[in-house]
C-alpha cells in the first residue's frame, strides 16, 4: 500500500507552525510497513489542493491530509476532496448535533454559536465520517473508484487521537505486509567507512 501525505495550511508555508503532523504520521506508517511516497505542504487554495490530489493518485492508493477542517472560509480541505470526486456537500445532522453541544458547553448557549460552525458538519453522503473526540472538526474518508482521501484535523492533539483511534486500525486491516526494522547504533566510525564495511551485505 502506498500513501501520500498532504499538509494543508498557509501558516505552515510561512513557517509560523512546525509541521510535526507529517513526521508523526510517517513514523507510524513506517512501523506497519506502509510506504509514504511523498509529502506535500500546501496553502489554503482549493484549486492547488485539487491538483495535488491528481498528482498524488498517480502512484498512491490513499491520500492522508491534515488541516483545513475548521469553520472559516480558508478551511477548504473537505471542499477540495469533494470537488476532486465530484461529490456534493450536505449537512450531516448527527455531526452538527455533536458540534452544537460542544460549542454550547464553551459559550454557555446555543444561541451564541457562530453560524459558520455548521461548515464543520458538511460532508458528501458518500463519505464515512470520523468523530473527533478532542475538537469540533470531524474527519472523514472520501472515496470513489477505489481512491480514498482521509481528512484529519490540523491540531496535533486532535490529529494524533483520530489517527491512532480510527485511521491506523483501518490501514492495518488492509495492509497484510509488515516491515520490521531495528536500529543499530555505531560509534568510532564515520558514515563512509561504515558503508565500506557493510557493502557485502
């Protein structure tokens, strides 16, 4: 199984935030023998994101994304995935009820919830929604014609919990080949000298 990782957020390109999500996902996937062919980081631009899906699926089976699931206009990851697959976004009432409850706990009233929060509850009917127990933005598995885009939130605390609890088990079930590796540390020899010693193996 080949996977590509797309991190979404202009703040990543500006250097305002360090992209720890891609590193975390890559290490977790390597541990279960899944190849990460490429990582991409994109700003909040829907056309560039749709194009990045086209590029990724030239060799990947699954694309994993982090970021861009918030309620504001520049959060466009789900919209890009829906556009790529030609699917219509609709409000998922169950997701909206959960988001409303969570927002009401913070604001003290449902009447104070900004209207744009409903954006986080919008998905294509074809998508499998992944609940977010640590934030207001659910993830989802977008799918069509054997291709899948799995979208996850950007905040590392939310992303890691969703990846460990929902995404990783899905990938393990579908990947029978496990690559086991072990670190061997050397000292007193340089990299070039060590290579010469190991060439025959």
